[in-house]
């Protein structure tokens, strides 16, 4: 090989200084971009550190287990058992998921598979509006509209028809687990529906067409082709909805009744993790009380972090396999 | 033939059920908008926007300090949140194809799911504890933390939509990379980024939970970042859970103001993104 060629190859691999530093602007711009990316990573670290720092007095006082397992909550006596909050959060989120997942997925099926294309924007617009409503406005509506309706109509009706179940016994108070679950169901519907829509849109139309060509009706094509293809993604949508339901604060605080007890009846007043933080944090006077509430936030953070990671991976697994095709 | 009819019937039934789900999903939305409009409109008055809250039983009074407080908080949050969010999005779109990009993208996705009340405690630990008192600054830090992940993801999406032929054309003309990125790519994506900013602002304006123990509340006007500040959302919460009828009335009226603000921002962003699509 000619010596000139060797030099040329070496220069192509690693350009000499003079050629490399074409522009000072490029270097600083590059550095700036990396700075921003680093900043976001730092934010993630800072979130965990700040939570941990605020929660530390609680961990000095007692073990995590003692306040997860105890059900007696009395800040004045420094007795911190968070079981009733965990129970309330789980029950309300479960009600929300049971109601929202079928409705949200049916909504998505209607929009993607059934609705004529002219109707689609009319149907999807309300979903965006619903997602935009602030949580405190949901709470206001829940408190003055939904709770009275529950007290006078739905709860007496459920008590009469399904009263043999312990879930639907007791006086119809209006405020309680059922109210919290219902308001959460409304609030996570946009999340579940819009991600299901996203998932169903990535189903290759060849699958649908194959089913239809074999003589399937439209519903059969959905059931046999679209839904199995999008199953993982829809599971992800449900998990993302669950993540939102677990952390939702204001609306639940306003309708759940705020009483730190555990009841089997869905009509009874309960409490949830975010609600107790919202109600007590600003007024907490002792370092231990603040610490325990921050520790509950840390638990909430851990659970939602895990849920969101899994959900994002599931949704990505479906939507990425259809690499970047315009939906 | 009988079997065929059964299958057709199943098809019709399922279509009806799915349509019913759509109707069912719309009931709360319609009910909510209708009640906020009708109950809120009754309480609208000029003094709602200009006066300080009045004591129970006293007529008049408003949530002027809450409205100003909310705007102040969101504005301050934008000062912190917009550069970091948009910068991170730009990084993800321009340099984000490697390992680091994947990690940053994953972190922003997961951070966007962190409950807002948790972010409030983070801001409490970061700002309130060192300063020893509640402040508007703490509230806006919380709101900024909530804005960054959504902004970053939206910005990335918008920048990636810019056709690579534009970049290549600029580079071929000898424009340096940084100038191409800022003057060509970013400018082309600007409409989409403005849309994302409007949505982020509307979300931040509606947040209550992270403000409860960061910016707290204030009965008076406040324009200092180191003092507690009232906000429209916290006012609505306090009025709604109070036992007084005239405060409930104020809660509905304030909710109408908030809902209009949020809806207008959303409609504006929708309009912007649509006109951008038509232009492309």
C-alpha cells in the first residue's frame, strides 16, 4: 500500500487535531446537550435522596415492617400503623381497574376497529378533555355530585340486590371506598383507553385482513387477531392505569371519608396512602411524624416506579416491534 | 345457517357493547362539565378575580390572590422546567441513539409516572427543609419536576419528526452542526414544542397535591418567591372541604375559572398541532 493511502486511512479513523476541531460551537453545543441529559439523571437521583433524607427519622425510630403491619394510626401517641392506608389504596385501585379496563379496552376497540373514520376525532376528543381535567375539579364533582348519588341511589340499590355479600353491607354513607374507586375509575380511563388505542393501532392490518378473508365477522377478527396481538400492550396499559390510581391524591382525599380504619364493606369510610400524606404532612409537627409520612411516600414511589417500568417495557415490546410505522 | 346467524348476532352485540362503553365513558365528562359550568357561572363576578378571600358569611371576596399565585407558580416552574425539559428532549433526539440515550429515555418515561404527591415531598425535602419555611419557590420546584419528563419526551418526538433531508441540506451548505440543530431543526419543530409546553403548563396549573406542603397557602397577595403563596387549586380544595355553603359556591366558581384556563390551553395546543400537520 502506498504511504499516502496509509496516512489517509489513519486520518479517516482519527482525524488530526486541526481537522477534528472544525468548530468550537459544535463542541460546546454537544457539551450542553450532555449537560441537560446528565441533569435529568441527577434529578432522578435527587428525588430518591430527598425522599430518603426526609424519611430517615422514621427509620431510626422503627422498622419498615412495624408501620406496614400495624393498623393503629395515632400521631399524637406516636403510633404509626399504615395498614389501613395501604388497604384503602389497594381496594380503591382494584375497584378502579375492574371498572376501567373493560370499558377502556372496549372504547379503544370501538375507536380503532369499528368507528367510521369520520367519527374517530369526535370520539377521541372527549378522551383528551377528560385527561386534562385537574384532579381537584374531579374531587369537587365527586364530593357534591357523585357522593350524594351514591348515597341515595347506587349504594341502597347495591345493598338490596347484592347485600348478601359482605362487600355491599352497611349504611350507605356515600363517602368511602366505593366513591374513591369510582372517581379513580373515571380518572384513569383516559390513560387506559389512549394506550390501548396506541397498542391496537400497531396491529398489522394484514392480520385483520387475513381473519376477514377467512370469513370471520368483524368481532371475530378482533377477538382472534387484534386482541391476541395487542394483549401484552393492553396489560401494560392496565398497569399504567394502576400506577396512576395508586398515586392519585386530591380526588380520592375528597371522597374517601378519611378515617384510618379497615372495613370489609365498600360503603364504609376509609383512607388511602396519598390522602393521609396530603392531609397530615403540612401539619405534622414531630420529625417522626413527618418522617413516617415521607416513608409512606417512598413506598408509593417504589411501587409506582416498579409498575411503570414493567408497564413501559410491555407497551414498548408491542409498539416497537412495529418499527416506527406511521400510525 | 343457524350458526352463521349466531356469529352475526355476536358481532352486532359486541359492536353495541363497545359503543355503549364509549357512551358510558362520556357520562361523567358531560356531567362534570355541565355542573361546573352551571354552578360556577352563578358565582362568577368581577370581584372573584380581583379580591382577596373574604371570611365566612361575608359577601363578596374572591380568589384573586389564588389566580395570581397559580400564574406566579407556573411561571416560575417554567423558568426551571422548560430549559431542562426541552434540552433533554433535544439530547434524546440528537444524541440519544446510544446506551446513555436509552437510559435517559427510560428514566424520563418512568419519572412521568411518579405520583405528584411524592414530588411534593421531594420539593419539601429539597427546598422547604433547608429554607426552614414554606415558599412559592418550593411549589414551583415541584411543578418543574413534574414538567421535565413530559416535556422531554414530547420534544424528542417533535424533533424526530423533522425530515432528515432538512438537516442534510443545511450540513451540505456548510452550516455547523450546532447551528443546524438550533436554527433549522429546532425551528422546524418549534410548533410542536410550543404545543408540548402549553400542555405541560395546563397540567402544572391544575396540580394541587404537590403544593399543599410546599407553597402552602396565603390569605394575602404575594409576589415574593421566598414566601408562602396561595394557588387556585389549593383554594378550591380548602373551599370544597369546608362546611360553608358560600365557600362551596366559591369553589365551583374557581373550578370554572381553572377548567376554562386548562381547556383553552388544551384547545390552543390542539389547534396548533393541527395547523402544523396541515402545513407539513
